């Protein structure tokens, strides 16, 4: 086993990991940084984000409005001090990206332009056409290259973290090209490994969005928080789940059912105005839009196709070819390539698919977990920004705001503590190597990784979908227990060392099953409906008396996860009815009136 | 229900620990019309042989992972469809001109070094603090470089470039497009610093103007154009060095 020492170890080379690495490098060039990623950083899933990043920009906008949109959008499960910090830092960090070269779309005068997005009262989404995540990621990756203190471990797979004396002191990684193990000892560790959406069947997500590092951290006793809140994005390609950005609706797209009817007006999002209006109709939040699809389906008002299945139409035709190609070029390309459709002349078939995990590794408002020295940022984490439902375009901003914060904090920590005992960490690392290598040696089992994974993603979709009831959630819990058992009988096809992805996906799956349990048990125990967690079995209402709380799932070896509840930090927004459309406007007016 | 269709996929396999040389294996894969070649490979891995190895992630032609030679042409396998080859056999191989690490996975470390060598970051023409806000850049100024920002680093252009095949040190189309992207950005003042590399032995003059790189580019970056413009720039720079008493030019 190789040993490498760094002051700060960062796992994950997407938007937040890169931002954190740059923050450490800028705060003190003498600090050594190890940036570990299972793919080359520019392949990270940040690359697929399309719509844009939220930050106050216009004169008629302010922090307070962004705060209230976010907290209301999250159905009051947000940590409000975190949201306050976030909205204030957002414009600074997005401007920083501009200085680093991010090609934000511009106004005719050359200033950064903003577009409307779902659940946002004022236009505040900074965008780079419809490839915002791609441009942010490449900008950060390319910018990071100028810092010699960042040592990258590309295509290195993190198999576990190291813990001693109550502190996180490094990680163990496998170089994928050789199968060699490296212990990377650190004074502080930042986990920035993305979400867990691939635990579900139909998703917008890349194959790397597996959630395995969340599983590793979970096993070290750190809580996975609010895991039941899984975002279904309303406009995805049937079958593949590929995403058609919310910017399609921001630019003025319609959602229509098989009768050509803009059905969202039936679900508290209307009335239809003569032009698109923020927080109305198609510019409502994602959870509400996906839930409306579900009811349209129940009413038999969606399209049915032998190949594409049940879907509705995203109609962009009235926007005209020119605007579509300027503002939504990737969408046009994808519709053409994957569906043979020109959005300028034909509506696009869409349906909801899993897009984002609001839950994640629980951290305090400085991104540190209960395991000292361990920080978590981005989609893998739960700092309390999104609550029960994330607003589109808040997550790209989250990457840079909390990437910067965690980088600064981890740097401070690294300067205040020394390296731990390398020998005893090395012994731990060897035990980890032995444990994960054992998968390869296992013979005689009849199970395949692919089969268990397929059954896992299906049962998660069945039990933890847009609407949930106790019995199917229980079936999912039982199924996961069965899969946990059957996993012991996996035999790999590939027992080699070089690029053994069969083995690496087995390590992933082992952790994913734990994360899946955290999701399912958090869901079955939340006996209310809030944001993206909606029940149809007698718990249809939000219950602030019993459940204005975070659910914290804790790992228990050989047993089911333990679910505990923690208070939500409320600073200036008391829970209220979460309403959009005309009702939302009325509620806003009342809130304003009560403040004067 | 229509009858299940099958496609033959011939895969160039190579396991460095046990194979002396790459060899072909043929798989008969059931498919539907919406299936990509990548999904064909995934079907093989999940159902026939878990040791089949390839890179992939986003499935939407933006992460740049899944490039391979498909019937001899460098393509992203996620946006290449099986139906377009049926009923003929599909052959998939690792990207040309790169050393194979295993099956369809090639060694990209050389490419990454090139990408790093072009100083692909803003070297500010004029410093600006964050509280001064953004740099002003008109839509027309954005258009000057925007096309060259679209490179997804998939390296298809390297697999297409005969000169890179002959001389692996050639900086190549993708990295040169990225260099050009920063040179053309109104916020950047680093063009002069980057010129040394452009005109160097590994630089643009290796290019024999075949143009196949631009043809295979899935994002229409037109790297051949970036290389061409920099040939002109380097030639100008070279002559100006002779003419200018200060021995350099902007």
C-alpha cells in the first residue's frame, strides 16, 4: 500500500470539490491538497446541470426574497441561518466564477443576464445557455490547474475513510487503472461526492451518481439527514430519464396533457396569465409539478405510447426556432438525437424522473460533520439549504458557496492540528484493503452485481416514488433486507486488478444498499406529507407539531438504521401554508403587510 | 408485440494481465430502437461478462467519457444508436492512437498533461476585485470564444488526427481549441504567454490540415479552425520577432 500525506484531502472533483480545493490553495499556498476523484474531474456530474445558478442580481431583487423563496420552497425544513448565509454569498461566488472565465449569458450591455426559474419570485438564475453546469465545472477544473499545491488523484476510487481519536484522518483509495491501494492521510477531509439518485431506477443522473461515499461515512456513525426527500424532476425523457431543463419552462414552455390542456391550473398553480409569471403554472416548484403529473395519470389524461409509456408534452413551439437555439441549444440537440424531434415544430414527450437527493451527510452550518475534521459539501451533504424540496438553480450555487466555506474551514483545521499516527492509520487502511479485496476472492455465489442492483433500483422506485403509502414502503424495506442478505452471495466475473469495474461496482453496491435503507426507513417513519415526501395513507397533511424536524438515520451494524429527529433552525420565517399561483401572491401580500 | 431483434456487437477485448494482444469477441444482443451503442455494451456487461470495461457516465453527450471507435469512426457511444447499424454487425474498439489500458479504456494521461500545459485559465488582462462586479463582456465578445468553450474533452479529435497518430507529442486539436478559447476571451491577457507552446515543436505546425478532427467533433467546436488560426498567429509572431526591434509582438 502506498502512503501519501496531505493537509487537506478532498474526495470528489465536481463543482464543490474543485471550489473547495481552490479555496484551500488560495488561503495558504503551503497547504498540500489531495483531490481524489473516481473520474477525471470534468466528467463529474456537475457537467450535466443545465438551467443555471441562483443569486440575487437585479435591482428589484433582494436577499430576503431569495431567502423566502428557498425556505418556502423547502416547506420550512431548511436551516434558516444557513439559507441567510447562502443568499448573501451567492452573488459573490457567481461573480467569482465570472472572473475565472465562466461564459455566463449576457445582456446587450455586457452584464450577466438572469432568467426565471421554478419557485423563484424574481429572475435570478445566472445561466450559460443551457449548459450551465458544464461551463461551471470546466471553468473550475481549468482554474484549478494553476495551483501547484493541488495534487490530483484522478480515477481513484475512495473505498473508505479513516478515523482515529474521534477525528477523520484520511481515506483509502484504489487507483482504478492498476488496482493499487493508497492511504491518503490528512488533517482534514472534505467529502464532495455528489448525490445518491442512482439508487433509483429512472433518473436523470450519470452512472457515477451512486451515493457510495455517503454509505462509507454513514458506517462511521455520521447521520444521513432527511434522506426521504428525493426530488423528481417533472420534465425528463421517458425511459432514459434524460433531463430537459427547467429553463425550458423558464423561457416560457408549456406542460400540456393529451387534450392539449395546461393541466397545472387544476393543481393550485393557476390561473394562466397572458404571459409567464414567476411562481405560477409551469414556473411552480418541481415537487408540485411532478405530483400534478401523478394525478393527471390517475385521471387518465396523459399520453400513452407503446415505446415511451405514459407522458405529457413539453411544448416549446411558440418560442420560435431562433430563441430555442440561442437559449436552449442542448435541449434542441438532445431532442433531435434521442427522440428525432425538432422542438421548434413538435412538442417533447416528458415525465418525472429522479433528479436530486435533498438528503445527505448531516453537517453543521460550517459544513463539518459530527466526526471532527470531516466536512461534507454539495449534493452528498445536508447542510440544511434545501429542506424538503430543492428549488431549481439553488444547487449549482450551493456548490460554490459551500465549497468555498468548507475549503476555508478545512484549511483552518489543517493548520491547527498535526498529523495522526501514520502506523496505526496504516493498520486500519490494511484492514480496509482486506475487507474490500475479499469481494474478489468470494467464489461459489450465484448472485450477480447487476441483478441485485436492478432489483434495488426497482424497489426504491416502487416504494419511494412521488407518492408513498405504508404498505409499499414496507415491501421496499423487506426487499432491501433480502438484497442485503443476497449480496453476501455475489460472485464477480472479473477477479483481475487492472480497471476492475465489476469489483468497484460491487463495493459501490454494498454501500448503496445501506443508503437505500436509510432512505426507505426515513420515509416510512415520516408520518406526514411535506415537500417531496408525499403520502396517500392518512398522512396527507404537513404535521408541524410532530415533524417540523430533520430525520437523522444512523447506521447500526447488522441491524436496521436507527431514525432520530432533530430540531430545525428557524430565524425569521415561521412555517406557513405553502402556496403558489394566485394563492401564493395573496400570501406574500399578507406577509408583507404584517411586517410593516 | 413485435419480434425481438438482435444485433451482433463485436468488441475488441484486451485484458493486460492475461492477454498477449487484443482480440475480438462477438456478442448477440437483444435491442430496441431507442438503445444506444453504450446501452449495448452495458447489456453485455450486465448479462454476459461483467469484466467488460469501458468508461461512461452522463448518457447525454456532455461528460465526454464514452468515446470509442464504432465501425472505425470515433464516436460517443451514448449518442450513437444500434438501430442505425442493424442488421449489420457493429464493431467497437478503444479510441485509436491511444495506448489501451483494458478493453475500451485508453490511457488519457498524455492528453490531460497537454490540456494542463496550455494554461487553460484566465490570465487577467486587467485585474478586477469581486466588489467591482463582473467584467463587461458584450454578447458579440462572448461569441468570439463561445464555440471553443464547448469542448467536452472526449478526445475523439485525437483519435481522428493522423498527425497525433504519428507523433504522440503533438499538442493536438482539443488542447489547441482550449488554448484558443482563452486567447479569444476579452477578459484574458495571456495570449503572448501561450504563444511559445503554439509555435513549439509540439505545436500547431504538426498539423497537416486534414480537418477530420472537426468532422468527428460531437460538439461542433471546430478544433481544426482553432489550429489554423494559430498557425497564422504563430507565423505572424515569428516574422514580427525579426522585424520588431524589441524582438516580440502582441
